[in-house]
């Protein structure tokens, strides 16, 4: 049975959501302001959004950001999924717990430390800062997230399914592709979408490893904000927020559809 929230809990929850979302909606609201500042709303306009789409450089940066997010999420999902399966398959509990601890350390480590570490590494091995360095960095910090998303689904999986598949003559590849992957698909999707969102909004790591004219939206927004208050920044931020919400909604419908499919097959 689901427990009902008390009135105080509901009020507290509402306050938390207001604190979290009020600045975002305030920013988006003034992106439609015909005035040049956020001091007062003078009238409705779309000129700031038009300025974003008229700026060829911003469009290139937007495409760069999307490409990095999709590629890094895809590769991180593949590596993270195989890594989670490998962690579970470790028979030594001490080694398994050590690997999990190392994975968790990467998640809680400050982004500044990770970014500075990658900068030093790329400088030492001679990797030019740009698309490649940003992509590698985003893959690296997304892998632990994917592992955490996939791991619970693997742990709740009944090992008898694997044993039954092996008894029926399936090889290791068939077990992986036809038994394990379909079962943990919700965790894989969750890791993929989480990796996309982390890549889209990352600033600290990207700031350290970008260069040679390559940039992402987060770094560009920071640069534009430092140059002075511009409602174009509001418009860009609003677009990024809408895209992020769209990703969350897409993930919700995909998971709901997969649950209905699983329910109909049972």
C-alpha cells in the first residue's frame, strides 16, 4: 500500500520544487522580453530566439553539443553495460567491492579534479584539445553513471534464466544478447538517457578539455554571460531546458511502453 503524504510533507515538497524551478522559469520568462534586461518586462517578443537561430556560430556549437552528447552516451552505455555485467560476474567479493568503490569514487569526485586530470593526461600524451578530448572525457565520466543504472537490473535478474539457456544449448553470446540484454534493457535505457543529460549540461570538465575553436553550449553560455547580461543567454538556456525535458519525457514513454510490453507477454 502507498502511504499518503501529510499536509506538511506536501507543503515542504511544493517549497522544494518552487526553489528548484522558480529561477529556471524566471530566466525563460524574460527570454521573451522585448527589453534588453531582466529589470522589467516591456513586452512579448521572439527576437532573442531568432537571434540564436540567426547566429551561425551558435548553431555549429549546438550541433557539436548534440553530437558529443549522443556519441558519448552511446559509447558509455555500451562500455558501462559490459562493465556492469563484468562486475557482477566477479566471484571474489573483495575485488567486486573494490571495483564498485572505484566506480562510485568517479561519480562523487569534483568535476574540477576530473577536468584538470584529463587536461594533464591529454597534454602528456599529445592529444589536441578539441572534439576528441571532449568526447573522451564525456565518455569517461558517463560510464560510472551507466554502471549504476544497469547494475540493479542485473542483480535482480534470476540466475536460473542463464542456467536454463545454457542447458538448452545457448552459447555465451546467445545468453548475453537474448537473455541478459533484453532483461536489463530498462537499466540500459536509463543509463543512456542519464549519460545524455550529463553530457549536455556538463561545464567544468568540458571547460578544461575544450580548445582549438571547439566549444559546447555550456561553455559558450558561460562565455556569453561573462561578457555581459544578454537575453540571448536566456533564450539558449530555455532551449536547453526544453530539450532536457523532452529527453525525460521520451524516456518516460519508452519505459512505460516497455513495461506494457512485458506485462502483455507474461
